């Protein structure tokens, strides 16, 4: 039996520069752009680094 449907969040307005509006998040996501140039064995490390950077940005969001 399929699980319950999950509603997707409606996209918000896009920043004029094409980024998220948060330099820390933009820098973290930019790391993913180069994944196709790395050996597959290094992808997990990149994903972990991006995950940590995004967690750090969320942790300090109220401090900005």
C-alpha cells in the first residue's frame, strides 16, 4: 500500500541573483555543482560537507 501523499512546499520568490539569498547556503550548494568532476567515491564526503554547512546555517539563522 503506498504511503500518504506529501504536499510539496510552494516555491517562494526567487532572489534576483538566482541564489537563495543566504551566502552560506549558496556556497554550500555551489559545492554540489562540481560533483560530476569528482570520482564517485568522493561524493559522500561532499554531501556530508554540504549537509554540515547547511546545518550550521540553520543553527545560526536567528543570529543573522
